[in-house]
């Protein structure tokens, strides 16, 4: 099973990387990059680095979504398209099939995780007596406590500054693109 997951994730990464290089439309390039980043997150999960996988998806894929918005606003890719005209007739049925498959995989993962981590009475007693169950959880909790308690002001200030930078860039690009009156 691990080999199958690795091959699928590697294929996602390669297809996404080639798509970034080959595609000429900036929106398609950004979507290909998101595919690459999700493939890398799958590899992190396969290596039991769930925190890195979450950071990969949240930070990098989230940043790509911001890049996606920059491309739409700054390059004028926001042309209205007729949604009734489909350039690829197989696109919507294929999207439905992939969506059902993803939902099925998520449900299967939740069921498998609940079955794998259902504690027996012996395990519950052992865990209750242990001081630290997992060293990785302690590190993540320590990082979260430090980030969201001691440095929460800096964290929120950074997010506000990023939003201001986005708005300022959009306003400057719109003003520079207009002809003087």
C-alpha cells in the first residue's frame, strides 16, 4: 500500500511540476503548483510527519491561493466566461468522479483511524499512568502554546500587514495602469 501511495504522490508532483513549466496561462500554472504541493504533503503524511503536511498545505497552498488572487487582479485574468460552454466535455463528469473518490478516501481514512486508535482497557490504563505519551505531541503543543500565547500579537500583526500589502499592491497596480486624465 505504501508503494501505491508513493507512486501516486510522485506522479502528482511530477505532473504538477511539468504543468508549472509547460502551461502559459498563469492561473493554470498556479493550479499545477498547488497539485505539486499537495503531492509533497501526501509524502509527508506517508513519512508520519503530519505537522509538516499540515504546514505544507496551510502555508504553501494557502500562499498559492493568494498568488492566484494576485494573478487575477494584477494581470486582468478576470474576463467573464460563459459557464455553459465547456471546452472539455469530460471535465464535469471527471470532476464528479474524482470528488466522490476523495470523499470515499476521507471516509475510509476516518474509519481506519478510529479502528486503529480505539483504546482497549489495558491501553487506557497504561496511558493514564504515563507522564508523556508522545514526544512529538509535546513539541507541537509547546510550539502552539508559545505561538498563540506569548507571540499572538506578532502573529496577528503579521497577518494584518500581509493584508495591507495585498491591498496596497492592488491599488498601486490599478493606478499605474490608468492613463493620466
